[in-house]
C-alpha cells in the first residue's frame, strides 16, 4: 500500500505545476493541434480513409501524447517545461520502443473491451433468438412486445454497467502505460519484456491506490464538460503530473 494518499499526490502535482500551468496548457494545446492537423492533412490526401487515419494514431500522433508524459516526468524532477519536450519520443532512439508500448496498449485496451462487452453481445443474440421463437408463424404478437420491451431494458441496463466497468479499466490502463513510458525513459537499457516486468513489480499492491487517484479526477473532467472542454488544457497536465508523482514515489519505495 502507498503511504501517500490521492490528495497528497494531487498536492504534489500542484506544487510541481506552480508557475508552469500556462506552459503545460500550451503543450497540451499544441499536442492536440498537431494531432488535428496531421489527421486533417492525411484525411485530405487519402479521402478521409479511416484506416490511414487510424494508423497515423498508432505510428505517429501517439508520440506527442507520450511527449507530454516525459515532460511531466522531467518537470517533477525540477526542469522547466519546454515546447521541445513534445518531441522527446523522436530523439535518442526512443521512437521504436515507445511505438511498441503504444501498440501493446492498444491491443490490451481492445482485448479488455471485447471481454467486457461479450455479455452485451450475448444478450443481443439471445434476444434475437427469443424474438424469433415468439414470432415465427405463431401469430402471438403480445409476447413479442413484452420480450422486446424487457430485452431492450435489460440490454440498456447491462450496457450501462459494462460501460462503467470499461471506464474503470481504461483509467487503470491509461495510468499503467503512462508509467510504462516514463519507466522506459528512465531505463532505456531494459528489454521490452523486462520493462513490463519492472512496471508490474513497481505497481504490485498499488493498483487500487492508482485507481483511486484516477477516480479523484472525475470531478475535474465533469467540470471541463460544463466549461466546453477548455479546462482540459489544465486538467490533463494536472492528472498526468499526479500520476508521475505516483510513479516517482512507487519507484523510490521499490528501491528501498
């Protein structure tokens, strides 16, 4: 268990960001704009080919999000945030290892989402079979209405529950891979498998604390929705720096 609480990590993040909120908001904005323009240019060149745009996210634009993670780490260690930090992934041979981390994160997210939503898919299939049983040449229409109403209600309820579960997993996955990126930055000598072994060891017994930390930012994201998402320019770095503070503490505890 972590000795520090979510409130402690958020406080540490605010201390780190003191005097640099504007710079991090700018970095976040630039990352989004670069992503937007690359997507727009590729869309124009390839007639909005969704596969090309998806691949650009896998192989290119991810690097600017990862650049924000590295900027957060360097800032926690006392450096001043700079625009050049957005391009950290493209220097010192980092691109390929970071690309592999990104690919793994996408695969893990897909597998977990698929597993979570299998029950919903099953309900849809079962509902279709039941509807066929009640309507195939029987002339019974009132049963059809009852089954349809009950089936839709059950599906909506199940989908809501599964969506919340998926959101919970996405919070953990996002934080986990941010820490993996930062660990790779700290230990470039680690092989791919060893990197994830290290991250797993780092987070052993700490996943719940990390999850609670992520949950503590939900309110800020809801406020951002009310503010037309503009506050996200500050909420994103606040969240990322707090996770970075978590990583630094977990790393120091592991080294004791």
